[in-house]
């Protein structure tokens, strides 16, 4: 019973980390792996780990592709899409000096600024378009964060259900 409580706490903690731009999905996957190793008859098996692992990898890929797609959807160039992806990554790592949510704000600001700078470097005659493209990158980053939280909920339910049924 203690192992289920600890697993649940780790999964909940991971879910809290995801919207903050921190590696919550990887914490959740690590908790599931730890439970699988330490409680061999605990219900989490190879298929649960494979499914959770696939979902985590898919969420990480989606996080960057969604931002790039929204940048393109708002009229951005391929360069602006890459600027949004790279800017979001750099912003998340560097962060903003705000406790708890600094990396999330950094990721949003980085995606916006990366797309803006990249779009401004493309020779075009349209005024206001770079800001629109950067806004698309920001919207994409927000949608990506929401999708990642949704996938995190699915991973948490999958792992907890396997652990509870196995006990």
C-alpha cells in the first residue's frame, strides 16, 4: 500500500512539473520504472512501461512540432518555425528569474522572440507580419504545453491503473 501511495505522489508531482516547463513526464516515467523494479509483482509490466515510454517520447516531439506548425499556420517562414523551436528550448533552459514559473515564461518568451527574430531576418515587405508570426509561435507553445499536460494525465492514469490492478 505504501508503494502505491509513493507512486501516486510521484505521479502527481510529475504532473505539477509539466506546466512549469520542467521534465515532469520523465519524473513520472522514472517513478513507474522504479516501482516496476522495486515491486516486481506490483502490476506495472513491460507493456505498461513501453506504452508510457512511447507517450512520453511522443509528448516531447509534439511539444516542438506544435509550436513550429502554429508558426507556419500564422504565415511564418521555415526559418521562423526553427526560430520558435530553438527560442523555446533556449528560453526554457535559461528561464526568467521568477521563482517556480521562470522556465515556463522563458519558454513562451523564447518561442515568441525566436520566431520574431528569425522572421525579421527573412526579406519581406509586409509590416506587422513578423509580430503575427511570433504570436503564432507563442500560441503554439501554449497549445503544446496543454497537450503535454494532457498526455501526462494519460500516463499517470495508465501507470496507476496498472499498479492498482496488479495489487
